[in-house]
């Protein structure tokens, strides 16, 4: 069972939803990129149903959910947020080939004990009929309470499910395309060899040396191109004799693994990978499989060499960014974050600006302002309370930074949207 664009397998999503629901007993659904719910673990919570019935065409839930799904896509992680009623949800985007296809939405739940002030604010904001006030109070007490320190694990679980779905959805198509492209290149080289008379049938050691040099320097694309030339020559020389070709390929794999070992000095990892790859080559029962496995081996070893040669700045900055998105409300200084990633403040500042395009302080303020926007729209907290909630010491400085990012004061922003 696939969705309308035949890219996301809804059967896999249904299994993921059931797995999460029966493990946590927390509602979860899958919503497509247009905001339509395709699969859900259970019917909507009674609180949500009552709110939607009361607000009818003015219900903001679908818009809020879709916005949160896209926020998750932007962050590349699960996104915990509060809906217009003050209830907590978790969104996790599903993308395929870089395109937003939909998202998991889990909730609603509370992270603290119910507060009747929230109901009062809800009534004032949406001008709800007082006849339903008792029902709202009753339903809000039936919501599950999940503390913040546990919520993050629920969010991680949904992220893991989403990543497994995306990996499974893309793997088959990607592999088919890679196999096709490789066979086309091999056949082109094979036809080229057939075209010329007096072709040398001996093993092309010079071509093998070129391949080794490319692997040594981590040139993945060049390695793949030379490999296809080499395979084309081997096929031309030995026809369809799988056993002879397999023997040549096994020798080549051993040579490449030795080169990788010399370049990376990662003995256990390289030898372990080589053992796995050799086993896969032995088990290959077609020339197509043999060629494709060898291509993956060359790519893996080339990338390992490249990774060993490159700096770890990207990984370091990713760690810092994740920390800021998680602990933005705390006191975070340049010195503190530099210690966390084991760099000097000066060097950290330089590579942070290079990787993100923002200075450290500007990026931290951006994260805080994004969170403040959500609180302004979805809560009745005062500007001062929101300022403190997202990590600012004073509402004056908060307002200054907020206006810098949005050209509006917090109050103007709240009024312009509501």
C-alpha cells in the first residue's frame, strides 16, 4: 500500500504507528504534506474533538500541526511543541529525495498537572460556549501526563521510526538506480574493448594502480569510474566465467582493504569490513551482483580514507547546534559551549560561522526567538514570562532582539497573528 505519489509505503508507516502506540499507549498519526490524516492509531482525544467541534471552521489545529511538521523537516529532528489549546505534541517529518512528504504527529499530552487557567484562557481567546466548560475541564484531566525528561525519549523513539521509514523507502529505488548506472558504464567499456582489434587480454595492472591511488586519496567518484573500466576489461577477457571473475574481484578487494588500512590506521574496523565484504563477494551468484558489491566496497573504503583525512568540524558544529536547540533556555556562553565540544572559543567561533553562516550569539538568539514565537501564539504567558522561558534575563533585551529578527515587538507579533 503506497500513498498517491508512490514514494512512501503506508504499510510500513502503519506498522510503525502500531509499534509506537502499543508500546507507549500514546496516540500517533501520519499526516501528509497537505495536512490530511492518512493513518492514525486511535480516534482523536475527546478534548481535541470537543475543541474542534466548538471552533468548527476557525479551528487552528490543522494549520498548527502542518507548521510543526515543516519545522521538524527544517530542524531534521523531532519537534516538541504546544498546540493552540496548550497541549503538548511531537512532530517528526518524513522526507524523500529531499522533499517533505508528511509527518508523524503524536499527542496530545500534558507535561505538568492540568491548570484550569488554561481552560479560562482558551474560552477567552476562542469565545467558546460556556455550556462546554465543564466538559473541557473533565476531558483535560483524562490526558496523559508525561514529564519533560521523559518526553525527550518519546521524541527520540518517533525520530527512530521515521528514519527507518525514510531509509527503507529510499533504499530500493537508490540501489536500482545505482545498479543500472553501473551496468551501463561497464557495458560501454565492454563495447569499447570489442571495437578495437588486437586488444591486450592481460590483466590491466596500470588501471588497478590508478584505482588504488584514487582510493588512497579518497576520490570516491573517480574510484567508481576506474572500477567500471576495470570490470569492463575483466568481463571482456573472461566472458561470463563467474568463478574466474570472482577470483579477480576477491584479490582486488584484499588489495584495496590493505591500502585503506595503510591510509586510515584503523586496523580492527578495516579488517572487520574486509571480512564482511569478502563474504558477500563469495555469496554473489551473478556478475551484476558481484560488480555492484565491489562498487559498494570501493565507495566504503574511499569514504573511510576521506573521512580520516578531513577535519571533524562538521560533526563538532552539529553537536553544538543540537545542544543549543535542546538547552536554549539555560545560560549558555561561548566559553561553555566551547568546553563542551573541546575547542578554544576563538577557533569554535570561526568554524561555527563558517558552517552555519551565523555567529554563535546570533544563532542562539535565533533559536530563542523561534521558540518565543510559538509561546506568543500558543500560550497566554506575558512577554516577561516568555523572555525568561526562552533564556533571556530581561524583557527589554528580549524585545530588542525579537524586533531585530521580526521587525515587530512581541506584542505586535502576537496581535498580528491572532
